[in-house]
């Protein structure tokens, strides 16, 4: 296929309420940080695209935030659909948020079985306090999950540390994972999104109507 | 929960989720509750397959149907008209970004025990095996008339006032026989019964245009269907509502809708918690004393290992059996989706037959539909009451949706939603309100 479209990869944020998913989202979006006191919750945030360059390849990461649904209910299963990557976020100063990763992992494996999964320990800016979750514990968790976890990162949204590096690395991993998959994908008739365009969307790769 | 809201929405079925999204977008503070653990209520797509068997009290099927997780079976299957109300709602609310669709491959109509492609343009009219040679030409002229018809240009009306004269009059003008009227009214204009014949012809013309405009949009058929099943639709609108500040609670039983002075709603009670509100929007199951029964709908979900015969092996199909063809007062709808939409395991198909119940023995009523699907590996039959609210909610400020009808498209669903929105807010939903705001963040 001779398309030159930049591949877009949906990446979702998962994790407990309050671990900093929206902060990561904000850093990704416009590299800002809003302290807890002025923050309402995840209002008005949906998803955003950003391009990354991996070697000679362009890739568009489309990062999705939960919309705050996890506050009292659960996130809808459709949130996970079509995700190519999932970032499991926990807070380094909150052991409980680390222990519930297995539940979030189960959701990802159930609803987005093809997604590559990454772990992100947020709030690395502890200012002398001991983290509640040690590197060994994270390692042990990854080992239990066998090969499910592709990589782990540490970030601080407050001081903006490790975030760009994380998204850069995730882009690299997704490009790699996709080389073979994309070719396979091209063979199948693609579904499409409906939009405002008055012109009907033509699926070049789809089989044409024979009747 | 112990807060005050502008509106509390009960049930996360499609209608309630659309309403919740529309209300949140309009700036209302919304609390949305479901007694179930999952989103979607009756509009959910059931997964895995074992869960569907369990719902119907059947033993788990084992390995027979492939991997259970590959299945997402709609309890109330329907298709979207590509140019219809729901698609407009999806586009204008931006919910379309959460979903992917595929066209339904074939649209057929039943005649004399066989099925034929629904002809919608002149070429198809002439090639169709639904009509004899002379009738084809008359039907073609009728289609040209509809195609050229402009509501704002009386010259295109050709000495016929479609706002005053009825549809029977227009059929007679073109000399169309009963058989042609039948598939035009039921498979093209998608009317459920024959009352439309006595109504102004313009209604029918609009609906035929909707059909052909929808067809023109993505080809193959006028219908669309979302990947992973219809359960994705309510979830998309729920996300919209959440993005605009709506609060979600699942697995929360509702014990009472609390009324105040003059029978006006003041809140909703769950256990000893009360959430205050000015309005409640809900499905009939939350207010059994405020709804009445207006009939029954039968739906039969069928698992097949083959496409429907004479559909050129289409992986998805809609077939309409017009009432008169089988001596009934309401149409029978047949639909088929498959693994191509991620709703069934590879090589399997999900068929559905539905209609409005007319006799004491509804399963016999749908036999003509089931015959088209045979052989059927597994059947799941549901007969449910069609409920409607006893009042418009003006006094109580409780706005209740109607049950989902037997039709296999969403036009009536959307009309109900827009109607409830109007009753509740006093305004017609402004489609232009949200589109751009949501688009902004994508820049």
C-alpha cells in the first residue's frame, strides 16, 4: 500500500483516582502543571494527538484520559477499544495505588488485548521522603506479569521530569511493534469513523461492491 | 451522592446516556446512576458469550462457539441510518470519535417467501425482480419524482400538494400497485404499519430521501453498525457526559424517587443517602408506577454458522418482511451481523428477528423470519412489554423514556430522546452548541 499517512496510535491512561493521570495528560498536551488546590477534576479533557519522530519514522501518539469516570464508577469498556498502548499509572507515594494495578491490568488485558502495556510511577519528586513503592516491588510485579509489561518509567508531573522521555520511548516501542502488524492490518477491510465531511469516505483498501 | 444536582439520570441505556450527554453539554450538573454493574442497561452488548447463555438460564456452551470473549451480542439489535438522526447526534456531540463503523452490506425485502434487494435508484428499479415490466417503469418514474422533489420548490411537486394530499394519493398518481406500495412504504420509508397512507405524502417522501441519502453516504446499504456492538454507543455518550462534568455511579440500587410538594420530584434515595435534584430522567424500569403497557415486542437472537441464503454471502444484512406479505399488521425485522464487526467469533453470525406481538403465540409469528435464518445453532427468545410514560412529566419533572420498539434502526429512538429533551428543558436541542468546543482541543 502506498499511503503516506502518519500512523496514529491510541494510548490510554489507566490507574486509580488521583495518581496523576490528568497531570500527565496536561504535561503531554501543553507541558503545564496545575497544583492540587486549583484542580477541579478531569473536566473537559478528552484526548489529544502529538507527533513523535522515531528514527526516520513519524508517529502520532493519541493520548486519552479517563474523563474522571473512575472517581465513583468504572471506566467504560469502550475506553479501551482500539488502544495500541496503555500506561498504568500509580503514585510512588501511595502504595495502595500500586496494589490496584493488577485490577487495571486485568481490564486492559480483557478489553484491549493487543495493547502494549507500560508502567509509570508518578510523583517521583518526593523531596527526601521515602517512596512507598520500591523499585524491587515494581520489578517483582513485572516479573509476575511475565512479558505483559513492555517498560517501566518514573515521572514527576510537578517538576516535569521523565515525561518527555517516557512518551518518546513509548513511541519507539509502538513503531517497532507495529512494523509487522500494520502490514497484516492492511489486508483486512477497514472500519471507519463517520465525520462531518459531506463527501462519503471511500475505503480504498476495502473491497469494492460487486453487486 | 449527598449533593444537589440539576438532573439525575437513572439507567445507562442509550436514550438515557444521550440525554445525560446533552444535559451535561448544556451546562447542567448531572448525576447518572445505574443499578447494574455495567453500562448500557438493555442497550448493552453482552460479553462474553457465556454471560448471554447465563442470562437466558442456559448452560454454558463450552468450546462450541469459539472464544467467548470474541462475542458482543446486542440485546436490542438495531442499525444506524447513515444520514439519520443518531448519526447527526453523534457527529454534533463529537461522540463519533469514540467509535468505528462498518456499512451493513445488504438491504433486502421479503416477497412471496423469497428475498430481493431493496431497489432505490432508477437502475436498480429496472433490474429488480420485485416487479413486472410495466410496474418497473411506473416505479422508476416515482423514484425520479422523489429524487427531484424539493420541499421549498413547489414547481418540483408537479401539480400534487404533498403537504395536503396523502401518500395513497401519490401512489395512485403514479399507478403503483399494492405490492410496490408495500416495499416502498416498509423497506424504503421504513414505516411500521400502513397508517402513513392516510398521512401527508411529504412525510413519506422525506423518509425515502433519508434512505437514499444514507445509501449515498457509504454505499452498499443505508445502514451502519459500530465495531464491538451497539453497547459502544451508550458508553460513548456516557463519556461525553463525564467529560462535561457528569458524575457516574454504577451498581447503585435506587430505592425511591422522592417527591415534594405537588408531586414534584426533589431527589433520589439509595439506602439512607439522598441526592437532591430538580429533575429526573429515567427508563421505565425505574418508575413502574408511572408507565403503562402499550404492547409487546418479541426478539429472537440467533447464533448461526452461515450467512443468510440469497444475500451473496453478505456478512451483515437487514431484511424487512412487510406486514401484508405474511398477513400481519406490523412488519417483521431480520438483521445479521458477524465477526467482521467484532461481535462474534470467527466464522459465526448473530441473527435477530423481531416484531410487535399480535397474537397469543408470538414465537409462531416470527417464523417467516426464522425460516430465512435456518439452520440456527442457538436461539434466545425475549418477549418484553413496550412501556410508555403515563404523562409528559411537566408536573412531576420526571421524564421517562419509552421502551425500545421492534424496528431495526434508531430513528424512533432519537425522536423519543429529542422529545424528552424538549419536555425537560423547554428547548429544542441546539445541535450547533457543542461541535466546535469539542473540536478545539484537537486543534
